[in-house]
């Protein structure tokens, strides 16, 4: 899928996945914006009077590739393919082939509709489904995950190997006799462990939250050595992690979105809402009852009489506890404007549980039971993954390549700090050149916590040529106005007064750009 992440078909720029239409366009905006030479951390290219409110570390990396001469499309594909290999390695190191299959083929009951239709389709991609294919809905679309998944999994693997030494495939304590924790050679040096953890906010805030919950619980219930190590890790990481959080939240001006919202999307308004039992069984299928059985089994084993409980003797329970906390947090609180984005937390609870679901429960069963469990857990996801990949065969168009290149040639002559009034869309040629607009796609603006209704009204007044259009443009900080295909279609009733009262900068088959602070040639500028 990543080999066809984005490609050129004739004069069109296309993506393979329909889930990626808006996401890849936003990432191209950030990459081009970084590469244009703007100061770090840049102003927000998709909304006025703010700095970029997005953990765009992966896009910053791709902008560096662009600056050293790597083609944009080639750089996006290279980064994705390398990250895929790293994620595959990290998944296998963390939980073996079972966890790798769980990531690729996560699902519930929806995919089993193939037994009725005999068609491989992305049944989990339906608007009513909350637990969508992780590979198609997250890994392909959300570029921060390309760093967060392999880095986060390696940290979990490192902590497991360091504090819960194992022998063989099952999680037995290597030497249960000593009273003091016996550690093995650590897979990661401290400087790398620190780097992966401290930089995580720049790439993926939800992963940073999940890892911090694991670290906090290990500190709270761990051995003296664990407390010392995690206190050192978090203490040293505090300043750089805080700096990155300060950076991506517009110097902490972004309002907090942590809000009581029980039920995840089950009780939120929208197509995903369902009755409790139906929601969890339809979306997660066999996973939820098996996970509950696993937790009960591990708790019962830890509470056996005449046995002294130590965290190092029960690694499954040690990891399942933060996994449950993460899952409960995601089901009780909204951590982003869109409730569905809590899947970025749920994925970590899911991946942690998968390892122990196999090692502590399924592997102990007879072969036929193991096969049945794998089919129940992964059958729906298998159908949906390959059905989703097939659905994107012809590709989905983002933009006209000639139009984007023509606009790019023109705006190179326009100051980098200039902001344009234009129609708010995800694939606007200005955005695909990394230039700043008054307002980008409303869905993207909303997910960054902005209340854009008043701004949208002011922008419409400018684009429709209202009597106070010039005052509104100044209030929005718009120096230039773009009038192209989207603007003509969405502001058909415009008076286009700027054609008489503003200076034409450039025009072509793609449209025209006007300087709102300069008068037409041969006349005085406004206010002179």
C-alpha cells in the first residue's frame, strides 16, 4: 500500500486510499511549509493568528529530505516503507507473529459478512464502524504513527526485557528465588531510551500519554530499582518533552480537549453510536471477552494463597494494569475534539494485551482451540484489510499537477509571511505549495481545537465582495486573494470587486492572485 501511497497518473496526483485524501494533503502542506524556509516553529498555514498546532515531527523530517533534493513523492514513500519495516520488526520483538497479525487484522464481526456476500470488501471501513482496520485507517493516513509505533513498541520491549527477564517464549521469571530484581542486558542504551521517550510529543501526543501511563504505574508499584530508573528517565525527559508540548500547542495557547465523555463513540452523536453490548461485540468481536478472561485469569493467579505477590513474578499483570488504565481512560474521557481519535490510545491497550492474550491464555489451549481463536480474532480484519486495499486500485485524485506547479511558480515571488484569502479546502493548490491561507479545510481546523465559525463568515464576506470586504480582509490578515476554480464554484454570486480595486499579481488557466494592499496599475493604493 505504501508503494502506492501517492502517485502521478497522467496529469493527476492520486492516492491509493480514500482515507488518505485529506490527510496526505495536510501533510504535504506542512512539508512544503517547513521546506520553504519559514522560522521554526512556523505560523499555522491553515488558520490565522496562531502557530502550527500539530505534532508534525515526521513532516519536518520529510521536509529535510525535500531540501536535500529528494523528490516529495519519493520521500513520502521512502519514509513510509522504512517505517513499515521498523514497525514490523518492533511488533515482532514485542509480541511475535500473533501481535503482528493482531495489528494487521484487527477486527470484530463485520468482516464475517463475507460468508454471506462472498466479496472481499472493507466492511470495517463503513461509517458505522468505530474499530476500523488499524493498518488502513491509522498507519497509512496518520504519519506521526510511522514514528510512534516502532519507537513506542521498542520502549515497551526494552522495559519488559530489562525488568522482567524471560526464558523461552512464555513469561516465566528467570530466577524467582532472589529477593532483589535480577535484570538482563538492556536492549536499548539509556540515551536512546531517553531520546525515544522525550521526543515523542513532537510526533504523537497520544503515544506519549500511553507510555507515560505505563511508566507512572511501573514507578508506583515497581521495585526500588524500577522506581529509580523511571524517576531518572521521566526527570531527565521532563524539560525536552515539555518544550515539545509547548511547541506543538502554540505555546500552551491551545485549549485542553480532555473532557468527560463516557462510552467512547458508542454514546457520542453520529453513525457509530450503538447499544452497549452490540457496539462492543460488533466492533471487537471475540477480543473483549477473551481480554476479560485473560485479566481474570492473571488476577486469580496473582492472588493464589500462600504466595507472596511481587510485580516481577507477574509480568503479564504488570503490563495489563496500565493497558486497562489506558483503555478505561479512552472510554471515559475525550482526548481530542473528535471522539474517534481516542483510538490512538486504545491501540496501545490493544497491542499490550495481545502479547499476553497469546502467552498466558491461548497458547495453553489445544491446537484446534488456538486456530479457532485466531480465526475469531483476525478473520474479520483479514477480509477488511485486503478488501480495503483492492478498493483503492484505480486511485483517488488529490489535485491537478499542472495547476499546482503553475501556482507554485507564481507564489515563489510572493513573501513567505503573506496569507491568502481562498476557499477553505484540503487540496487547495496554495496549501499544496505550503503557503498560508486564512482558513484551511474546516475538518482539519476543527480537530486542532479552533472555533472557526466567525472566521468562516468573515472569509465569505471577503470572497463574496461584500461592502466591507476590504476591512474584513485586513481583520483576517489577508494580504492576497486567490480566485480559482474552487472559488468560482463556491462563491458564484461574488461581486469580484477586487478585480477593479486591487492589483493583479498573476493570472493563468489556474485562476488569478490579487494584492489587496495595492491598487490597480496606474491608480493610487487604498488610503493614499
